């Protein structure tokens, strides 16, 4: 054989198995390229009952964060010589279940699911590996960041700047991420200063929720409205930014705004948005790896997020600043 390896090794390379050593994998790939070999995908699927296709289900493909996540998953799948089949559940339980059934009917290698709603109990009986990504689906292992710890980074940042009149716009309470982000932010603010004025609102992870809530908040007299608003998503935060602009409030001079996720638009709006950066490439790659590893009892894994400081946050106006802490948290990433 041109590659100088066994037929079994070639089969494992073509199947994208991670157990093959890099040197052997490279030799097989060089031989494949030299011979212009193309495996018969349909014949392999009939023989093994699987294909080199990974299914990905997201709640809303129009949401910029999930679009970025899908792009990251596609790149990760490609690295392991797999293709990605994408479906959007539109945050509908029945659609989610329908997509799962469709993927299983097509003998996919595995399924990655960003759950539409974590409050329902889903039961899927299959030997095909399933991994939850960002939001938990049923009792399948979850790859995500620690949402509570990440939200606390924003609380630390606001406190270090001197903000003591703060509002938090939470995400939906029926999502694990929404609950964890709210808990992380609120608990951290209260731990830093029990006397800090903190208002909490709930909305969807979209632009409209942020804008509607912000208009109500910012319509108050200057001595009553918050000097800083944290949002559970960048979309909400951009909605807040739009409301502040329409009301003639300077950001960050009169109001600081921070988001969560670091979607591409966060670095394009004016001022650029301070936000929590989720490592979407790492999250997606780890989800793909977990599917292909065939671990007997895979468990949850949490990756670290980081705070990216941009132009939307600054100290409050001098006449509204709180006492500065003597020692602040470690400096986050700044752009």
C-alpha cells in the first residue's frame, strides 16, 4: 500500500477517528491526495450504518451568536474530515424533535444540540452520540462556559469603575444560561456592595427586549436612572445602546453598557461594546471531539470566558460615582 500502513489504519483515518497518530494520519492523507482517491460514501454508510456527517441543531439561525457557533462547528467538523448538517428549531420543541429524528434517519455520526428550551424533558433512545452545546438538552453532556462566573466579570468591572446604581437585563428564565448569567451577576454585585442600587428586568435575548426595557429605565430623571446597564446578550445590549442614542444620552459619559457573547456586531457598533467573549471556536471544537471520541460516560465540560473592555463603559459622572474600591479584580482583556 502506498501509505505503508494497514487497511484498518486507512479505514480509521477515513472515518475521522481521533486515535490515529498524527504521523500515520498525514501519510494516509498524502497517499489519498496523490491517488486522487474518493471514498464511496453511500457504500460505507450501508456497511457501517453511519456517515461522515454531524448534525447541528440551534434554536435560531438568525441569532448572530448561533450563526457564529454554527460556523465554528462547521470548521471543527471539517478538521476531522466530516461535514455538518445544520437545522434550526426556531425555539420549538416539536421542531427540535423532528430534526433529531431526521438526522437519525440519515445515519449521522453524531448530533450537537443547542437546546430550544431546557424546561422540558426530552427522551431520545439512540446509540448515536448526542452532545449539548451552550444550552443543555435533556440529560446529554453539556459543553459550555461557566455562565455565572462570566457574568460576574461584568459585575466586577462595573464596581471597579465606581457604578453603584446598576440595572441588569436578564435572559429568559426557562434557559439554563439565562438563569446562570442572572445569578452570577446579581450575586456578585450584592457580594461587592449590599447597598448598591440594583434593578433586575427579564426579557428575550434580542434587540427589541433591550431597547424596550432601556427606554423605560432611561426615561427616569438623571438622579434615578442607572449609570450602568448590563445585559445577558449583546443583542439586548445593542438595543440599550440604540435607546440611549435616541434619548440623547452619551455612552459611556452618562451611561455604561455591557453585553454578553461578543458577536461580530459588538465590535462594529459605536461605541464598541464591552462584553463577555465566549470562545465559540473552542466550544464547537470540543463538542465535535466529544462526539468522535466515543467516550463511555462523557461528562459536562466548562470552558473559560473573558471580558473584553471596549468603548461602551467608563466611570459614572462625577456627581453620581460611588466610593472607589481599594483593590479591584484582575485586569480583563482590553481592546
